[in-house]
C-alpha cells in the first residue's frame, strides 16, 4: 500500500509501527501469550526476582509481573484506542458538518464546542468518575465526552481550509452532491491531519489513564493495568526500584512509539510524495524533483 | 441561454449577531446567448469573482435569479453536464490524490455516463487540449502551470457543456502560454459550439477571444459593448481603463 | 561605470544537487535600468535575490558580485545587512506579504528608517510623508496607521517606492512589482518607478515577464531561460530584432495579443493613434 511504502523509507517509523503491532497482537492474544495467570496469588514468591519460570519476577502478592504486563495491555492500550476512535469519530462527524456547511450550523456547533472545551480536562474527568464511580469504562466515557470537542475543532479548521480549494468549487459547480464531495475530496485530504492528531492524542490519553489508575481511580484490583502496577510498587519504591521498571518502561516505549509514528505519518501521507512511476531507486530523485518543481510553481 | 436577472449579493461583516452587510453586487442584469463568448472585465475588488460563483450556483444571490435555459441555476441537476468552470489557481484546481485521468473522468462519473470505452475518451480529450496520452497517469504536482490548466480545460469540456465559466483562468500563466491557451479555447468553442463567460482583468486577453464585453466596476455593470465597438466606449471609467493599458509595440510601431 | 557587475555566478541547491543558474555574467550601468525577462522557473528572481544574498539557506552561490567595485559575495552577514536597504533596495511582487501583517505600516517603516538613519520619530515621519505625497498617495498620515490587509496592492507598491525614495539607495531591485496589479494600478506604479529613477538617478534591476511594461521602463534587457542568459542588449534592438529563437518566440507571442488589440482599437478610426494619449497622473 502506498502508505506502507512511504513509511518504509523511515526506519524509526517502521520500528515504531512494528512495536505497536506486536504489542496490540500480544494484548489481543493475551491468554495465549502470558505464561501465568495474572491474578494468581502466591505468597511464597513475594518480591521474588526474575527466574526461569517468572521472567520478570513477582510483585508484592507473588503474581507474575510479565503476565500482568501482558494482560495490562488490554486496558492500557487497546481500550484507550477504542475510546480514541469513538472520540475521533464523533469529533469528525461534527467537524465535517461544521466545516463544510458553515453558516448557522457552524456557529451553533462551535458554541457547543466552546462550552465543552471550557471545562478543564482533568477536573472534568475526575468529576465524571466521581459521579459514575471508579472503573475503566467510566474513565473512557469521561475521555470521549471531553475530547470530542477538541477533535471537532481541529477537524473543522482543516475541513474549512480544504473546502476553499478550487477542486471542491469545481465539484460543486459540476453539480456533484455534498455527500459525494465530502467522501471523495475532503476526507482523503483531511485524513492525514486526523491521523496525525489522533496518534498524538493517543499518547496523552494513555498517560492520563495510567495517571488516574496510579491515583486509584481507574481499573480496580485485581485486574492488571500499567498505571496501577506502578501504584502498587509505590510502597517499595526505594527498596525495590526494579519493580517500577517494568510497567514504567512499557508505558514509555508505547507512548514514544505512537509519537514517532505520528510524526512519520504526517510525512508519509503527504500527497505530493505520490508519483506516477513506481520504480524504487529512481523514486527518491523524482520525488525530490517533483516537490522542488511544484514548490517553484 | 444564460440570464442574470437583478442580482444582489452582500456579505455579513462582524460577528454572529451583527447586522452589518457589505454589498458586493448591486442589481446586476445581463444575458449570454448560445455560442457567444461574453467577457466580464473588472479590476480586483469589483465583485466579478463573486458573480462567477453565483453563475456557477456555488452561492445563492440575496435577491434576483440566474436562469440557465429557463431554470434556476441553484438546482444541481440543471448544472450537471451543462455548466462547467476553469479557475485561476491551477495548483489547487485538481485534487492532489487523483491522477489526471481520474480528475477528467470525475464530472462524467457524476453524470453516471461511465462506459468501458472511457479511456479512449480521456485520450481524445487530452489530445484536443494538446497533451499526449502519457499524461493520463500523472499526478497534478508533476505538471507545469500550462499543462495543469490544460488538464482543467479537458476536465471542463469532458461533459460537453453548453457554457463554461472562466474565472481568471489564464492570469497565472506565462504570457506565451496564455496565447496558446487562448488559441486553444477559440478552437474548442468552435468545435463544441459552447458559450464562454470569460472573467478577467486583462483587457487584451478579453479582446482576443470575446464577442461582447461587460465593464464591471464596484458590483455594477459600467458598460456593455460588442468587441468591435470597444474603442467607442462612453463611460469615463472604461475610457480610463483603455488609456492606461500598457501594451507591447513591435517593429512596425517602432 | 558599472554599479553592479556579476561574473560567473553559479547557484545550486545543496539538497538536491540541482544547478539553478549555470554561469551568469552581466552588468548594470550606473543610472540605467536593466530588465530581466523570462518565464516562470527561468531563474530571474533567484539571480536577483543572490545579489542581495537573500536566497534560502540551502541555495549556495559562487562567483563574483561587484557592487560599486566591492565584492559583496565575500562580505560577512553583518556587513551585508548594512548594505541592504541603504545601498540595495528591493521592491517585491506581493505587497501584502512584504509588510508585517501584525503591525501597521507606520511601525514597519519607522523600524526600517531607524536602522539606517539616526533620525528621531518626527523626522522619519516627515520624510516618509513627503515621499508618500510625491508618489501620489493622498492622506499619508491615515495610510501609515492602517494594516497591510486594509490597503490595495497598488497602494502597497507605492508605499514601497516611497520608502525607496527616502532610503536613496544606489540600486533598486524590483521583483515583478506590477504582476499582481490590475490595469490602473499597474500604470500608476510604472509611472512612479519612472519618476523615481528620474529624480534619484539610481540604477534599477527590473524583473518581469510582461514585455510591455519592460519596454516602457527599461534601457537594457536580458532574456533568461532555464537558468541561462540567452540574449541581452539594448531594449530596442532586442525587441525589434531578436536574435535568439527563444526571444523571438517571446516577442512574437506577446505581439500576437498586442497587435490584435491594437487592430481592434484602430479599425477604421483615423484619430485612434493619437487619440489615446497617456495621461500622467
């Protein structure tokens, strides 16, 4: 696919993509990948260091750290992705309507977004969790409610910019319907922007969930979640710092991978890098030439 | 064929609840016949681009109507296949994700007229505008200015419309390319029996291709003359325009 | 005496290794106007920006650029900055983007004048207002308090010319100043540029693709194509008897449009030739 071809030029991007794909796969197939039951308490093995059967050692209740890490992918990464996609979808629909049709619809939608955005993020999340009770689903609902307005705003700006383009004017003049114009002309060009901001927000959402779990408001014991694992090791932070290493590193690696991927996506989805010839070696020179000539006008 | 009847258009200034309006077009009325090339000459800020957008049905006038063969141009079905346009900015006139072929086929697809023999049609169109078949698979950013504008023209004539609106279509091109495009447009008009609405600020270009011109100023029609009568314009503004024109002198004028 | 002498100028792109200007050599005589004509992509703007050394950082240049006998290609950036504005002034194509959109024109002009001269605010204002009046800008005080987006293209160009009047440079480089203007503004700006030269006796480097304007304002002309100079010489000889095929092509295509127009205007009317006297504003 064109996207993968473009990405393949960037080694960092490919590494990040590989990391994410592996982690997602492991998370989905957690029962097959995890060596032990994540909730199996074994008091004899409290704080054991790594051994052949327990690769990353055991935590304060003797549970296998590696298994908890693997099962922790599900809430920490997969559910966050789901929440993100719902949020982006809602924001995108609203943003497209506001940006393409403008006028009164735009004005009223934007006022609604202003109201939503005026609530401070963390405080609102805490408030929603306080009302609904602690738990992963409630946090994700809070996220969706908070974030959609931001996505709507950003997407609306992007859509407004692209609706002014002459090819959209031509399509309108030729009598093509609005829905078709949006799907054929506006969505492909704004997809790049949407992908970049979505992957960027992924990082902040993951960190927020981990943060809230660390505070004890997220997923409840005995389920595994990376932030909560960090919380549990808080008491022995100085005597056994290695226990913080596993979940901490996991969070850092995944968040960084999404960040790098987000940057690389922006370049890879640039339409000016498409060429009509598909010869590999010549492509770099041609791409450079094409972009140079295009910018020269 | 095209009748503009008492058009008025103004834009809102200020915020959501302000009542201030800026009048762009004030009671504009004219007609364009079959097979005629009508030029609309105006300076920047005169409102000619807004007029172009209204003729194309992209925006609605505040008052008055624009009728194409008796039917209101706002209706999408009236425009489909009958009216087309070529714009000034060729870099943003074609969707960067589409190849030349896909771009030319777009208005045809909208009319649901796509048949298996479409490739030949695209080839024919490209030949007619002076490009060869190898351009079919190119992307817009790989084309030069003149080539991109020719592709836009090919796209505009693909549905064999009865009227094409040119909104400063040649202003961004080099002068030597302008002449080629103007010649091409003349040929195509002859071949397809189309009418043109040629919006420009360049009087010489309008004089080259148009049969009748409207001098447009501040949202109103200043004067309307057939091109042979251009030297006999009456209004002050038109005379000023013609006096200030800087033209090129060759050998015989020394 | 030549005010600018460019010898063996080569400009290349350090990123793509593409050579933009191969080997250019030309000179501008003192007090004369050299026009550079060519189509887009021929390298006209790049050449002139290289004289001012204002090209993008990845465009490298080599060769000798003698300005009043001094090789400015070898000067340090600070030295060059002192020359810019005071000795070398540039008038750009798009007035809207030439001025800072976030502040009023007056602030931008005052900053420029304060960099090169030691005048106080009142003095600067007085000088610029008298310059603006001489370029036919009414209400200079009001204009100085407006933002660039509130003024038309023609007015912004005339403000740039007024600024050049005050700075009194030795060389003015005008990069397609009339391209983005409509007929009336174009005429006014060309008139002002001619007057500017008459008043100050400065030399000018005028870039354009419009042969008509060039014919009106320039003494000598240089035709560029794909980064190389194909023909140069006195304006009458180049335009009436072009030697190079490309120049002939440019002239003939431009003539086609003009002749058609002129025929239309003349068509039977006996006093048409003298009837369109060009009024000076």
